[in-house]
C-alpha cells in the first residue's frame, strides 16, 4: 500500500500543514474545544472532554489540530502544555504507567528536557504506590515550572480508563486529581461511551463532557475531496470531477460519511484509471486489519455470535432474522444487540413493523467480510458498490474486456494472473450487464479450473448464474453450475469429477445426483446413469421435482441401452404423474411416440401423436408448441405411409402455419408436402412447394429428389421445353453438406439415370464432369473414379474399373450401365 494510503489511518504521519488543508466537517467541534480551553482560565475544577465516533471519524485529526493550534496561538500556548499520545498504548496498565508515559512524551515529543530527568527519578522508586506519588509530583512540578496546565490528548481513553480502573488505588488517585486539582486536563477519544464513565455508580461518572462526531454530510464530502485534489495539485482530477459530482451522494452513502474512508477512496481515484482500482481497494482493506481484529477478538462470546449473524445477513437485519442465523434465543439476541449498540458496533432504526439493526461502520463491514467470509463471499461488497457508483456501465464493460484480455495473454498462470482474476471479478460483479457478468465469471471459472481449484471455479459459476451468496446451498449450486458448463463444453469426465466433489460436501444431495446421472450418460456410461436414476426413483423421501427428473432421465438411459420397451413405460409414467408440468407431459408423450416407432408399432405411435395434437395444439408456449409441430409432422408422415395423402398434407399445412414452426425444418417440410402433392397428381401445387424447397437450400441428399420431382411436374404439365434450363439449374447446384457422401452420390446417380432418356448421356456426362471439377474438395477427391467410367464408355474397356475400391467400383458400374442403356451410341465427355 502506498504512503498516501497508509496516512489515511495514521494521521500522526501527516505533516501539520497537509492535515489542516484536509480538515473538513469538524470545524464546529474544533471551535467548541478551543472555546472550552479558553474558558478554563482561572477555574480550579476543569471540564474534561470525550470525543466519540467510529474509527476514521476524525477523532485523532481533531486532537492533532488542537495540538497544532495551541502551538500557533500565543494566548493558548501561554496557558497550556499539550501532550500527544499514539493511538495504541499497550504499556499503560495503571495511573503510574500513564503519568510516566506523559513525562516521556513531554521529553521526546515536546522537547521538555526536565521531564526526562523527572521520569528517571520516578522509575527508581521501589513500589507502585511510590511511583504513582512521585509521577504525580513530577507533573505538578512541570506545571509550576512552565506556568502552564498540562493538556493530555489521549487516544482510546476507554482502554486506558479500563486498565486504570482495575487498580483501586489508581482509580482513587485519578478521581482526586481530576476533581480537586487544576493542573491537568484530559481530552480523550473513544468509539463508545464506556462503562467506567457511563454508569451512575462508576468511579468516573459525569467526569467527561461528550462531543459526538456525526458522519460528514454530502457537501462536506465534496469539499473534502476537492481540498485533497487541490492540495495534490491534481488539475486533471479536478477537471474530471466536474462530471462526477452526481456520484458524490453515492460515495457519501457508501462511506457512511467517514472522513478516513473518503480520503482513501480519493487516493484510489486519483492514483490511476479503472484497471488499478480493484488492487488498490484490496490493499486498503488489507491494511485496516490491525484496527479491528483485537476489538472483535475481545468481544464476549454471545456478542460475537450476534454480530456475526448480523454480518451474515448483509450487515443489517431484525432481531428475529439474526436469531435464526446465529441460532440463539430471540431474547438473548435482543439483549446483546443493546450491548453492541452501547459499544458503538451497531445502530438501531425503524423499518416496517419493527426494529432493524445496522453495522454502521462501512469499513468494518468490508473488513469483516474479508476476514471471515472468504469461502462464501470472496469479494468486499463495499468495493463492488463503489465501482458501481463511480464508474459507468460502459467503463466497467471495457474494464472487463481489457482485464480478460490481459488474463489470456498471461497464459493463466502465476501471481500476476491471480491478481488479474481478482480485478476481473470485481469489475464483473459491479457490471450491470448480465451478459458481461456471466461471460466474465465463466472466464474466471475456467481460470480456477485450469489452476486446479475446482472449489473456486464452482463459486465463480454460482456468480455467473447470478445466485445469492447468502443462500445455504450457494456452494453446491455453484458445483452443479460448473458441472453443467463442463458438459456444454464436451468434458463429461471433468463434469463427473466436479459433481462427485459436490457430493462429498453434501452427500445424497438429490439434485446433484440427478446431474451426476446425466453426466454419466453423456460420458457413455448409461448403465451407471441408470443405476443412479433407479435409486432416486425408488426412494420415498425425494422431492417430487427430483423424482420427476430422475424418471425422465431413467427413460433416456433405458433407450440408450436398447431397453426401448422400458423407456416407453417410463415415458408413460411421466405423462401420467400428477403434478407433472405441461412441458414435461408433452415431451414425455413425444419421446414415447418415437420409441414406439423404433419398436415397429406405428398404430400406437400414431395414437400418441394424435393425443398430443389434440391436447396441446392451442398452447402457444415454447418449447411445448415446437413439440406440437413435431407431432404434426410425425403424424403426417405416418398418414402418408398409409396412403392418406390428403390428411397427411393437412397436418403438414397445419404445422407450417404454427408460429413456433422451426425455420430449419421448413425446407424439408416443403419437399415432403410437394412430394405428397405429386403422388396425388396435384402437379401445380407440387411444383410450387418443390421450387420453394430448392430455393431455401436443401442438403446433398434431398436436392436430387426435389429436382426429380420438379422434372416430373414439368413433363406432366407438357412443358418439356423447360427441361434443359431445369437441368442446367440442377447442374449449377453446388453440393451442400448434409447426409453421407455416398448417399448423396447415389441420389444423384439415380436422378441421372432417370434423366438420360430426356436429356441424353451427353448432358449426363457434362454434369458428371462438372461434379468432378466441383469447388467442394470432398467431392473433387471422391469423384476421381469418374474418369475410368468415361474411358470405359468411350472404349468399351472395363478393366480400369477393377482397380477401384469396391464401393467406387459399384457406383462406377451403375453409372456406366445407366448411360449405356439410355443411348449406347453416344459417349460421355471426359
């Protein structure tokens, strides 16, 4: 962490002029304290003061400003001798210790040499009581010698008073000094009103006048940021700040008006652009651990549990919510919340029907998340909120892209890559664009998986899916999401390992077991998948949704294993189960129909599709509507097989009119309907559909059938003059991928032999030559065998055909015989 950042919570290290330049929002309290000092002249009993506020509220800065002003003001300096103390005073356990430290600070900090000699004399005293008496006399002597009263500017006075109060002799002596002697005034700081001064029966009740330091309001936050920039001479920041003024309100809310945190955030903003912010923010939070850990470690056990429950609820909540999370009785939680409120840890407010408690210190909330929630909440939400408030969505999108690019270039290894991932996570979490967030967290998951940290990858996937980190099954849900992502990437073995890891954390988690069965099935282990699904189906205590998914996948596993009859039974059970969704019923019926077709039971298959169309034809939802389309197509094909062409075409027409009709099926359906028209002699309608199918692009198997049908239409309509142009159009078709090469070739050869009588073998030869010169490399390589065919047709020598592989030889002989039978007097074109 840089020096500027460290100084944000070590004000003693800041030069006095710089401290004064950034002093904002505490002027009224400062003037009141100066007035109190001026008013003390002539009084024997002094008015001691206590500055109250959370860490970072500006208490230390006020003390330092008082010290500076006393030295600058001749009138005040003539009457007061200020003594500064550091924040932590672990050596003070008694009043004698405090007074000895005062002498030491007078000597070393204020340059008063006599105080050093007096201290040495006090240290030589043999007992605690004698040291206390000697130290008190030494301070009186300093006051008489200088003609000034001592002003002790004490940090964390609550800790000092607690230590002093344990010693009865020290407590009595201090009480006497404060109430009867006028040589010493205390202005102390504390985060809370502590027991030694709060209780009516306590030793120092009513000895201190409290001054509460409220959070800085928005105008003061703005003034403070401006002053810091002016002090730095940061003209660029001041120019850009004009466009950010609307964000100051968000910064005020995020920091709770805490001056220390405002200063820290300014330092981050002024240090560089967005790519450096995440690392700077993490360094900020890492640096405050010493300020908080000791306090938390010394909380009573029940208070610590209540505070932890409040933090796990996001830093705010009702007593009943906290009681549920902390697993404590409600009355115990209410009592401890009262004590935490007295201690300055929480604030209370009204919200809805009852009280709501809030951990007011934003910096503490962030630190607590960092230290104790790293497994479930790996980010500091304050930092995420800050990024959201200060940077635009476009800024964050660019930061995500830039950081992801840096990660890719790093090769995904090493410490630098790890830091890059941390930055990427912050930017992704702050992004308001769900797609940017999802893509980034999936990239983070890939990094962690590659680095061997499956757990971190799972947590990142939970974030990618937008899951709430406070939900109890957040980690398991992340593992499930990671498993599904690995399946999508075609890595079933990795998915299986991930889901098995999840089951180690939560054995017998039903949803995870379903996912594991799916992963086993996708890996080819259908028997292992079936074993899992049958176990879940047989269990009596599984949630209905789990049993339904298990039953659906059990059917799939049976089908993959060739147990088609068992699959049919499973699909039937899904469709008949009470509580099954309409989508589940529709999918089960369709799959049942397909399975019945595999079993060669077309009448039952037809009945299933007929039932589907009847039940769901008026349901526009997707994917149910798409299943209805498929059922219509399947039913239409079955009716066509029966020779019921009119009914078949009615189903095809109905399917084409449905909004959910998939575009990729349209050309095939047009071909099917055109063929149906052709079979019934409706040549005009057939021509329309076949031309439409060709226009939408058929694959290499279907295209010849479409042209053959179209040729039949043209000839049947006595338009044979159009045949040459039709054949030329067919000849110009470049083979389209789809279907196997040999099937596509066989379809073309079949069409050629049909066309030979009309077009002649010369045309067929030209067409085959054109295929051999195709730009499609697969066709070009495979059609080399046509040359021996042309040679055999011209010379009659079939010997070269015997050198071809058996499949190519058979195709060549079929082509040769077709050409010879069509017109034995004409040869082909080589």
